């Protein structure tokens, strides 16, 4: 039964694949919980520094930070593209990079130039393939984002914005909504919009105190702005990692279920083939006995 042996080999192969995808699903589920906790833990810091920065900016209206500069026409645009280092996470990277490509085409159709910072191996490879000007990158971040690995690449884009080489910067990542849903985001990072630094009445009362500046208000505000922008990028990376583990868990669960269905179909085919072979042998024996 050469055909039956071949089918048994296929069944064994799919069963081995199913074990791998099941293990990857369980690992992704464990990492997803940790990534979600890390993502939520980063939010209070970003919110606290946002309030302090907003209060300082409103307390010193005579100073206009370069990070709040709005030049009107945005010819040169920077992109900070956050992606995953590994694959097997469904359409997560594809959806996000599709949104980035649409935005880049929109900028280029208006005659603008593009610079990009890649965070994650998949985005870095994609930007190189399409011929984008990648000024810096950070890859192999591991399961937990480290701020010290992100500061260097982000600083390149911040310096370009302050020097006027870039008029606008977009942060591109995948926003975690829930385990089953992740949304690609292409949002403006620089110049910082007034909406980002807007405070509620309660927040204004909570942070309504005077500060002593050292060396002066301008330097303190600029440094706080940098920390706030770095916190926004870190939050984007944390959101992307939580989305990655969720998408991988769902993708591996789908692969495990599909492997189970395929095994059931192959076993049915094997049993039919085996039954046909037995029936054929019996008919040959009966025909031989009749002939004798």
C-alpha cells in the first residue's frame, strides 16, 4: 500500500506541525499577558510627564519650544516605523506597512522628501526594499522594549526636526485594542499638537504650582519635551509588542485548528483507501477461488 504509506507520512508530518503551532500559541499567550502589563505600566509615566510639560509650557508663554513649531507647508516628512522582529503574527505588519506606504505616497505626490527610522526587523527590511531613506534603525529588541535602545534612533529624527531638515514626523505602529483586534496607526508625533498638551480643569488644579528652573525655563521645557516624545515612542513600541503577541497567539491557534481539520481529512482518505484496497484483495481472492 504505497498510497496508504504516503498518506500516513503526511498525517505524521501535519501532527508534528500541529504540536509546534500549539506550543507557539501557548508561548505567545504567556508573553501577551506580560506585554499587556508592560504596556499599561508605561501609561502613567507618559501621562505624568505630559501634564508637567503642559503646565510648564502654559506657565512660560513667552518661550516657544522648537518641538511645537509649525511651519505650515510640510515638504520634508519623517517616519518612525515600529514593526516586529519576527513573523508568524498574521497580517499585523502587512496592515501597518500598507498604511505607511499610503501615507508616504501621499507625501511624495505633493513633492515632499521622506526620511525614516525603522524599529523592528520587518519594517527595516521593508523600507530598504522600497528604497526609502533610512537614517537610523533599531532591531532585535527582544520581548521587552529597552528605552536605551530606542533613544539613539529617535534622537536622529528629533535633531533633524529641530534643525529644520524635517518639517513633520509621524509615528507608525499597531495599536492594541483587545486580543482579537489590533489597529494600524499613523499619527503625527511632531510638531506636538495643542491637543496632546491640553489639560483638563482638574489637571490644571493638580499641577498649578510654581517651579524653580535650573539652568532656565527654556532648557527645562525642551528636555521635558524630549522625554515626553521618547515616552510616546516607547508607548508605541509597547503597544506594538502587545499587538504582536496577541496576533501571533490568534494566528497559531488558527494554524493548530487547521492542522486538526487537515489530519481528520487525511485520516478519512486513508481509511477509504485502506478499505478500497481490502475490498479489492477480497474480490481477487473470491474471483480466484471461483476460477478454480
